[in-house]
C-alpha cells in the first residue's frame, strides 16, 4: 500500500476534511483489505459525514480483523445509535466498559443513552462520576451531570443554575481575537435585505419547527435566511426550512473553531441560536459572537447559556419574568402574547368527542423524576404513559417499580400522528416536573386536553406558566 496515500488520508482526517478522508481511506482499504486500522479510520470518517450504515460496516470489518481494537467497537455503537439501534449501541459501549471499566469514551456514550434514550438521568450521573476531574473526559462528565440535574436533582434550581453558568464560563469560551484573526470584516453598509442566521441540530420535526416556523415564514419575506444545520435528521419539516433558506450550510462535522469562522464569514446581521444545550459545540462557537447581533430562542432553551455576548434571550412574562433576570446571563427580551407560536402539523387529528378519565403522561421518560413519580403514587387510579421510548424494558421498569405494574399502562405510538391521537383521547395530561413540557403542552391544548402542571423557576420549569391558573 503506497505510504503516500495513507499520509494524505491521515492529514485530511487530522484537519477534519471528512469527505477527502473517507475517499482516501476507502482507496486504501481497497488496496489492503486486511489492514484493520484503515477500515477503522474509514468508519470514523464516514460516521463524521453522517453515513452510519457504511461506517458500521467498516468498523465491524476492523473489529473482526483486530478484536483488540476497542475503538472500532465504540464507533460501531455510535453508528448504531445514529441508525436508531439503541439497545445494540448500548451493548457495544457495555462491551468496551467490560474490557476496560476506566474507558471514558464508552462511559460518556453510555451515559448519553441512559439519559436521553432510557430515561435514566441518575444512572447517567453514575456512569460519568469516575470521570469528573479527568483531563480527557472531565468536561463531558461535568456537562452530563449538569444536564441530568435539570431532570432530577436534590439541589435547588438556583444552585444548579450557578453551576451551569460557572461551567459555561470555564469551558464554553473561545478567544475571539485568535479564532477570527485574518477573517474578513463584516460589511459596514446596511443592506436592503438583512442576513439572518439560524443555528440548530433540529431543523426537522421537532419543537424548533412547530414553535418557530411561523416566525421564520414572516422573517423570510424581508430577509435572507442563512441556515447552519448541525443535525443529520431530514424529513418534511427539513424541506420547509430549506424552502425558506437563501443559503443552507451543513456544518455537522465542524468543531467549534471552524464553525465560528464559517458563521463569521457568512456576514450575518443577526443570528438566532436554536440549539442551546443540545449543541455545546455550537454554544462554544457562539462565544466569539460571529454575528453583529445574537439571540437565544427555542431549541435546547432549558436554562441560560451562561454566555454574556448574546443580545437577548427570547421569552415572555410567564416563561421568563423579569424578576428572574438574575438567572440569565442574557438580557431578557419578553414577547407580549407569548414567546413562541405553535404551528400544528397538517395531520393534527380531530378532537375526540369522548375522552378517558385516565390521566396521561406524554413526555420524554427522562423528565419522569423521582418527585414526579412520588406525586403520581399518591394519586389513586391508573396512569397512561405515552412515548415510544417506553419500548425499552429499563424505561418501563423504573415506572413500574415506583407505581406498581397494575397501576400503569404504556402506549408506544409508531408516529407523531399516532401519538397525538392517543393524547387526544384523555381529559387530563399530568405534566412532569421539575422539567416540564414545552411543545407537548401546546399539543395537548390543541387536542382539547387540560394540562395539570407545577411551575418552577428555571426556563424549563415554566413551560406551562401561561397554561395554568
């Protein structure tokens, strides 16, 4: 195998030029199909491009050639996660941890699944606890712990908020002078049509679509919308966003420095972050303020970013009242009448005439906290839990253990349309706390379902502040 080909491939990989990296490692694999390292690097490159299935195949080949190459087992897990094969992904990470209990990458990956798939935020904290303070994985472990605490915690909201701001100031900071050195200066003359940037991993069927699309349809009439897409999911909502965009940039594989430079080079008049804590790399890129003005809106808008260079945090007097300004590093910009507009899908079902007296919990299982389960236990009668993630035994087991299997019914909708149909069959939705429902509460309203909720202090604890008396 020509060494020059490998050098070119490795250079492209080191610089994050993933299309070239995949091309050259693919050629190298063809020339020497028994080289495990080449297959592994091909898998890494393909995964960075969002090509999960060929990435999985490449790393399965690498692992078969060299079972000691645990890194390939790790990439298999990440590819399976991207493909939605989540139990298989967890098994891959568990294999790596069994071989090496100190493996930080596997612990972080398994913690992510525990929190975001299996609804076990406290388990996620346990997985990463040994990594806190470590040079390589300490920041990921701390971030996981902070995000898990939004769902279920013993400390006060104010104490958690302080820790999040501290983390942001220590970790999510780039040197603007260094990152933007040599970058072209933005235009000084006002334009006829302002350039409005949008950054998010969720330009798809998600709260970012349902709660913001009406706003962007209005903005697009007089502005050029420039989208920086950080996600790999594409569906009908993605096509609607694309239809509004003057420019569409796929920036999924970029690190924070390159992302900051790309957004700065776009010469944006204003940029709206629609990723928030779902995308810490995006937040880090925003720390250099790559646009003339920046605002935080829907999308990972659970709690302040901790950055001090935003021009505003878009909320409303119910969601983020001015007396809670001390919880935000961003100036509160409260919109009269509500901070977001719900746009229902075309397939919103009709409201049923007859409804069940059984209360429904329609939420990501991670939001089903110990305190929420304790309150449900004190309420007589059966409760209906609706979410496709209840397909996993470990998700159901936690609820059944707390409430008793006889008092719980699980419904696993196959689609968003089916979930809305099930939701509409109930008179009351019991909202989770401390992390409450955002989009789901609005969907419940649209389906004629009364929302029973508690209102806290953090942004994610006040989604129903305008819905309850």
